[in-house]
């Protein structure tokens, strides 16, 4: 697995990056799992807000009205009313921080609006100016700040127990304890870790975490914990907190051991590989092996749900002009499925069994976002959507070679809008200082 | 998009306070209808 050696930075300046390169940030509405992701459609260029006036000599905090000039994820380029086409004092703010208010907030809080000193001389009647500029304009809903706060409450709490994939043996799960929760992302510490450093990061909606008892219920391998007694305060995370998977009917035509398919390699998310169903589990789950790379004991088989957007029918790559990674050591190139299936005496998994739903996700090629490096899931990085194939996104990490790119589903909880790290107080990585 | 998310724009009387005094303007704000 490729992983990066990086230095996290606190103050990555998305605003300057976006403006100096004329970039587009993916809108918050593309990310249903983030705060306000389900109600962001209202926020657009032209919406007015009340914001701290930093262009004043007054000693007390005063505010002024500003309009959204450009949006990039949670961040907005704002311009104080009265500056017209003058962009010299434009500034970026995260719209979800407490310093941003709907118009009307100052009056209800007893704070006066004071125009910036640079334009104070421009108008003699500021009341007439504001009436003209604001009548018929849009502002944030009055409950905006409350909604943001409500959206930033997460049900997972420290010391909750979950089952999570064993990062050293992908074929099995282990018990882990929630240690930290940041913006819905969990730092999980494996139960037997002596010093608390054997950890794993994932979002609470990750398909890699499950409630206690999940592995046994579906027949998945599980590393039994030597810890027999729960510490005080520990509790099993309630099952309703976890991602729900689609109900499937396995009684009829269904996946069978040995069937071939194409799958994103969990150890190299840049590659879609020739793969095999190795074991059919309950509730629609499958153990998948990457052809040519499997350990003899199946320790690197990986569990995907049959509705997972990371597995594809035979021929998917060819139809969509994606390079399919042939089995390691397979010499009959270019790889042809027809020949391979015949040589292996295998059959392709039926196309009808795969998830073909394509959400109206809203991503476009070139959009900027913050994305988890899934090979090092504690890292959230500056990234770009470089290709879209139905619901599949090719994510490039800015400043890094294309070989580090990852195929990620459009609904992945590991993708975030510009400004998400700032909102959740996490460090974002600028991946190459030179870039 | 606002309607799809269950919100719609509504006209609101918004109070403005300046150093010269208070007045109101009619603006659009979205309401949560969920």
C-alpha cells in the first residue's frame, strides 16, 4: 500500500488557493453526510449576511452587511455592501462559524451596523442605501446557526465499542473503542492495544465499522479479544447508529464462490482489479479476493456488500475506458476476460446482482474538495475530482503523483467540502509546500 | 434545490439597526418545512 509522508498544517489558505488558480469548490450539497449537507441548496452567491466589520477604528465590535461573491464548499468570498465592483477588500469566511449571521441578527442583539471606514464617505444616507440594497435580497434563514450546531452533534461517544476491520488482516474484524470523535470521524483504538496507539480512523458511516456481534451474525472472521471484562464507562454502540445496508434476497440467483468480477483493490485504491467471490456471507456480504495477489490463507480477502459501489461486473472497466489491473503474474496481455474466464473455468457474476444506481451527485471534473487518504485514514487532504464514471469519482491529491489517486464513491463519507477541516478543527494537509 | 431539501424561500420583515436608528426591510429567507 502506498502511503504518504506528510506534515499537517493548521492554516492552509483555501481562499488564496481557489482565487489565485480560479478554482471551483464542490458545493456542500454534494456531501449529504456533512453538517448542512441536506439543506445547503439555499445558500448561493448574492445571499447577504451580517459579519464583523474589520475596517473600522472603533474600539467596540461592530458589524456590517456583506454579500456572497463566490462559494467554495463551506467557505464564501464576501464583499461588504457599498464596495460595488471593488474587490480589494474581499475576504473569505467559513459560513458555518459563529461570526456569520443572518441579516437582522445585529438588531435583535442590540448591535449597530457601522459601514467600513474606507467607504464611510461614499453615502450620506446609509439607511436609504441599505433599504435599496437589501429589499428583495436573500439572507440566511434565522435558524441557520442553530441548524449548524444541531448538525454537528454526533451520536458516537468515547468508550463505545464497535467491530472494525483489522487493518493488519483485512479478512477479519476486531473490537475497538471510540477514542475521539471529530466531525463524525472516529478515532478507534483496538481493544487490546496496550498503549492506545494501535488505532484506526474512519467516518461513523464507514462500511468498515459495525455493531458488536455483526461478524458472528453474518459469518465473517473475527479476532476474539483477550479482554474479557469491560472497563467502566464502556458500552456497545447501539446498532441503529451504523450505516444501513440494502436488504437483498439471496435465495434465488445469487453470487457464488468462484464467480469473477472487478473490484477496487482495498490495498491500492487507485486500481480496479480482476477479482473473485471467495465466500458468500449472510445479509448480502461477500468476501472478495484480488486475483494474483491473494495470500494462501485468505488473510487479505476483503468484505464488500453486494450493493457496494466498489465492485463491478466483468467488463465494467472496458466499457468505461478504465484500465483494468490484470492478475499479478498473468502474462497473456492485453488481458481479455473471455480468455481468462475460459482458462480459469470460471463464470462472471451476473450483471443484475450489482448496484447500478447512480445518484444525482452534482460533482464535476475539476472541483476541489477535502478527501481522506484512505491508505492513511487519519489524513484529510486537499484534493480534486479528476474523473467521473457514473457514481465513481477519481480523486487526485493535489501535489502528489497520479499513482496516489483513489477511486471513491460519490456518496463516500470520506469526502468533504472545502472548509470542513476548519469547521471541525482538524488540521488539513497541504501536500507539497512547493505547490 | 431548496424545495427538494424541504426548504422554501419566504419573504420576511428584517430589522436593521444602524447608528442613525432602526428600520425594517423585506428580504427573502428560507424556512425549514421539514
